[in-house]
C-alpha cells in the first residue's frame, strides 16, 4: 500500500512539473509583430466570391482577397475601388433613363499573380454569374442585365432590361474574378481556384489549414495602398465560449462573427487591454404574421398584438439590452430609416380595447373569438435557439393578458425554414431577416403582392401581404436613382407597413465585437456583414 | 480460424452496407435539406434555389441518388462537397490525422491509467484507494464531456493561463512542445470517461480472477506477487478488456465530435458537426462511412485478438 501511494504521489509531481514546463511557452505565437488574428465561429470553406454560401465569414475572405467595383463606407457613401469613379447621371456614367451604365475602370491594377486587370475580367464575372451551369448563390440583381460590352480595356457598358436603381448595390456586392485563371476551367463549381483564390485585394491568400485558420500575406502592390500588417489570420474557433477565452488570453486579437454572447457583454467590457464595440447588423427580428390565415387577415388583430407585446422588456431581459429597437424593416442607423415613425408603444389595455372594438370578444374558454374563429395561433422558430425560446415565453405571457392564445411550435432549422415558411404554412414565425439587396432599402421581394410563393409568385412574400399602394411605391422606388427622392418613397413605405403590420418589427441585431487595444484601424461598418471591409488600413502596435 | 475470420469479414461488409443504406435514407428523408441554407439567405431567389437543386442532382429520386453515390464510392469517386466545391475524399482525409492523434492519445492514456488504477483498486479492494478510484470513476462517467471541456478551458487557459484555449497548434505552426500543450487538455477530457470505464471493468474482471483457485495455487507456489498479478491475473482478465476496446470505439468517435467542437480541434468530428448544420450530404456520408469503417474494423480486430488469446472462442467456431 505504501508502495502504490508513493508511486501515485511521484506521478502527480511529475505531471505537475510537465505542466509547468509546457506552460513557459505561453502565447509564443500570439501577438507576433505585425500579425493580426481575426477570430470567427464558423469556418470559411469556399473562397470563390461568387460561389460561397456562408455570408459573413466567407464574405470576410472575399473582402481580404478580392475587390468590387466600389465599396460602401460606414456612413453609407459609395467610394470607388476597381472603378475609377462612381457612375452618376451627372457624370454621364448612368444614362438619363437610368438603364445604361458606363463604368470606367481604374488603370494599373494587377492580379496577385502579376497579370493586369481589365474590363474583360469584369465582363467574365458577369458571364459567370449569368451562366446557368454555375451554382452562384445569388445573382445579386444582375438578372436585370440585358446585355453588356467592353468598348475598351478600361470600360464596361451595361444595359438593363428594366428600371433598377438598386443596381448600384449589385456591383458593391460583386467581387471581380480573374478571367485568365478561370476561363479555361472545365467546371468553375469545382475549380482549385475556389480554395486557392487569386484576387486583386489588399492581401494574398497564403495558406489554409483545414479546421483551423486561413493565412494571408500583404499585397505590396495594392492599388489603394500597401497594407501595414505583415500577416493576417482568420482563425476558426467553433465554440463561442472558447473563442472568448482565446480573446481574453490574447490568442485572438479581434472577436468578430458571431459576436461575444450578450451574456458576457458587461464582463467583456471590463477586460484589460481591449475594447468592446457594438456592430450594427442588417438583421431585424420580426414576428411574421401569416395574413392568409383567418386570425390575421384583420389588421386590428396584428396591431393589437404589436401593442400588447413588451418589446423593451424583450430586448432587456433576453438580449441584455444590446439590440436597437426598430419600427421598420431597416435598422435605425440606416440612411433610409424613417425617423418620423410613431411608436404605438406598449399598452395592453388599449390593445384589448382595440380587439373588443373589432368584434373579437372573450369567449367562455377565456380566449377571444369572432365569427367562429378563435384568436389562437402557433409561433415557430428554430428549435434550440435559447434566446428565441425565452422571448416566445415572454410574448406568450403578454398575449395571455389580452386573452389571445399562443402555442409555441418550434422545429429544426432545415424544417421550419423549408416549405413551412416558403409555402406560408405557418401561423406566425419569430425570425431575423435582412433586405434582399442590403444596403439598398428596396423591399419589393418581401412585400409585393405578385411575389407570394404560396400563390405562385417567385419572391419571398411569405406573410402573403397584398396592398396596391405598396406595389406602386416599390416599383417607383426601384425606378428612381436620386437618393433624396428615394428616401421619400421609402419613408412612405415604412409608414404604411407600420400601420398595416404584415410583420411586427422588434429590434435590429447588434453584434458585440471585441478588439484588442494593439489593433488600429478596425472600424465597424453597419453596411457590411463583417467588419473586415478595410483590412488594408489595419495595423498592430 | 480461417472460416471464423471469413465469416466475421462477411458480417462486417454486410454491416457497412446496412450503415450506408440507413444513413443515406435517414439523411435524405429527414425534412429540410442542404437548400435550407439558401432559403435562409434573403439574397437568394426561388429560381436560384431551383437551379442549384438541379446542379446538385437533388431533383432526382432518392434511390437513384443512392445508387450513383454508392457506385462512386466503390470506384473511388466520393463526390464533391456542396459548399466547399472540393472533392470529398480530400476534405475528409486532411482531417483524419488530427482525429487519429486525439483519439489515439486518449485511448493510450485510458489504457495506461485505467488498467493500472483498476488493478490497484482490485488488489486494495475496500480501502481508501478503492473508494477514491470508484468515486472518481463515477464522477467521470456522469460529467458531460462539453461541460468538462469548458471547465478545463476556464481553469487552465482563462484563469491560470497555463494552456492554450483550443486549437491544435499556435497559428503559423509551432514545434512539438507547442503541439503537446495544445493536445493536453482535449486528450484529458476525451480520455477521462474512457479511463473511468477501463478502471471499472479492470477492477471487476481482476476481482473475479483474483478469487480463482489457480491464483491461490500460484501464490502458494511462491511466485513473486507482481508475477502472479500480471502474468496470471491480468492475462486472464484481458479477454473481456479487449472486447471492451472494440466496444469503446463508438464512444470514442462520438466523444470526439463534442471534444473537437469545444476545443476547435480540426478533426473529422468538427467537420461532421459543420456538415450536419449545412446538410452537406457528400461530406456527411463520407465521414459516416469512415467512422463506421473504423468501428467495424476495430471490432473485427478485437474479435480476432480475443480468438487468439482465448482458444475456447475459436474452437467453438471450427
């Protein structure tokens, strides 16, 4: 017995010593001079800017390696990148009828392999997007293109089939791919280029270590100025808690997507040597009403429900006060957000009175009903989303007070967002969505009466909303180029939507982003899905 | 022996076929699918989704898709990842070494510590050591792996700062000591449950054998206690333990899924969890088949080993 006990103790001591020796190498690689590590919780696997599906982490690689014709700044203004200037009607870039776009390109730009960039690359990008054999995730509005030509190496001329003002955003969201590399490839969907990309961007792709990180090195010939970092790493850490730990220990310099969990917000803001920023996102949390169901065909019901829900309590209790309340499908910081919208407020008593007035009387079972229709419905979202489940319970309690019965019916993501949503089979959904061609304020796809999939339409008007005035305003909005004029149109759309409430806007998501103090030049951009839009100007001290 | 071996290999092949059919069917018949990723993305229109569906071949009947996939598997063409656009074989194989490193080291740890502590507990039964090992083992068996992993990160990375909080090496490489530092926590977490199992099984197997007459005979002959314990005791206890090794493989593969996710260990488990989220069928099926192959071959080897150790088993099959 003494033998084994002594052995055990020795073993323990040896173990401790081993741990101590291993400990001395702490943070050897983290904080390396000139290197910045960007931490994300999802893995980027496809680096072809036209093919990837994982918006955010794969957009980040796109921004780092590739360029679009123009970019969008945090204040919402476009600035030229591969284009020499932003086309306008004033400078002749856009024709008077808005349908012919003549874009002059920047000269002297080269691909990472040294080949010059020309208009042929832009034309090839457009061809690839329109090629039915290529699984591009989205045509990003390029399906409005009728034809295009390259009058010379430095110009591309595009003619649109119809009025489409959001086309400006189409080219902000479309990175140009190299013709000389991809033109001869038998199948772009499976080209080696997709995991070893060559772009014109501030950084060159250096290496990808599967399941770990992607390494980039600076492009000294970058046309907007050589980057200051000597190395940029996008590191993949799947677990949010683990990523937080790595941010704390300095193994990661920036904690970007999916953001620090709101639960850790106050703790993170006290971490020494780092700062915490709120990064606005285009995603707005809604309650989606299926207007095709008898309970929700009555506008009074939708408005009463909106008024009976304690939205502030929802934001504070479930999301620790991080997201911004919004009354529109746009986040409140968007240039087109209607600042004159009037909040109906949280008023259960008036909500009940509205339902009484509309003929929804409390029946013997304690639930309101009208003409044999009970004011009872299900609410669905992704099963296992803890925050949403808490919010659902809150809403359920709120509605019980005005004698409305809500049942929670959650399903796995691939089920609830499949036919159940697309074919409008739901009663209500709790969902966070962004506009089709964000940051353009156009919302036709979700509100035009001709775009209801359940009625044979091809859009995503899942709430089955129909309003001729909205249809006319949407058409006018996409036909108007001038931003001030467009603002008025979208102000009116938001006003009507808040009155009709086919969906109830609750809040705009904000990500809690952590940045080490040694990182400079990192700037939150509300118009991009991840904040690596300006890595060329980042530096570390 | 050869007939026994032939029979077991035949069974294993049938099992793999069954796994592939059931796995493929479950994956495709479950509601939703890889296109849900596109539905969630508002910038993708219904026409875009229909086009992508056709390009992926998902508009064909499930049995046609299965036959195409199975034929491809046999001819070495494992298909392309829906979202990575790369051949699946390469995607899975580049993750295999990381998983083998983690699983192998955890298993080795479990064997050494588990068997040793089991023997000690059996020899010193009903003493403080026995109770302590039993308590520790029960604790390990009842702790969820992810919780234990997070606790490890909290204590050793966040609070004490001794070990890195996940990953397989420091970004940009790192030498052998760096890799060992990264391996330590995940190995302990994954190995902990296995250690507990080995310890419990070894203890009960040894207890049973130590009360046998031939052990008393060996002791009476005056053999050294170590010789009795290892030469006569442990050797006889090996048969159930080798079977246990085979049975532990699924546990190890399953535990790797969780451990790899918590520690961002770039192995097949992490890849599987990701592919599951996006329903990347070709990747999922490839990992499922590799996992099934590891388990089936492991059990086959365990059965053969048992037959070699224990003549009674192979004799009944001759």
